[in-house]
């Protein structure tokens, strides 16, 4: 699960500005605004927040982004 969380974190930091607003909204609904705020602080911040949120959230976001 840690490897998937790292993959998501890297993807979000690199591609956040390019993501459709609907995807950003969905991520915020799944994971809270804290994850969205972590994107501006970098990969490690997103990674740490994902691990706090747990496996279910990680899997849902991975699926949403097509990374699962």
C-alpha cells in the first residue's frame, strides 16, 4: 500500500493543475481538503496524508486516477 500511496502522491503533485475540476472535487470528497492542501507542500506531505487516511481512501483515489 505504501508504494501505491507514493505513486499517487507523485502523480497528484505533478498533475494537480491539469486535473479536471470534477476529479479534484471527487478527491476532496473522498479524502478531505487536507489532502488537497498537502499537494502544495509536495510529495512527502501528500504521501503522509494518504497513509493517515488509510487503505480504502488510497484505493479509491488510485481508481479515480486510473493508477490501480
